[in-house]
C-alpha cells in the first residue's frame, strides 16, 4: 500500500465547526479512514480526518503560505 499523507492524528483541543459535505467527499473520507486503519492498525473516525487534511493542504499551498507570511501576524505554533 502507498504511504498516506495523513498519519497519526494529534490529540489537540478542538474547535467545533458544523458543515455539510458532498456525499462523494464523505465516501472518500470513509475510504481514507479504512486505508489508514489498514496502514496503522488504528480505527479512525472519518470526521477526524478533515482537520489534518485541511492543515496539510494549507501548509503545502505556496500562495497561502506567502500571503500568511506577509499579511497575518506570526502565530506561535505551540499555542495553536
């Protein structure tokens, strides 16, 4: 099996966000959770994958990274 981009999930204080997902996206989240379970041996709630996937997406978006560096105040990563 190919190495997945999302690995073990961090235990962090959550912020509640309610949103609707297209059914196809939900099916893919369920499939991703199944693949992750096979790879790590750890059962994962598909909803718990959304935050690390978004974080990874934003961390690898060069345009957003450039914008954040020039327009947003520096955030201490230890504080979240």
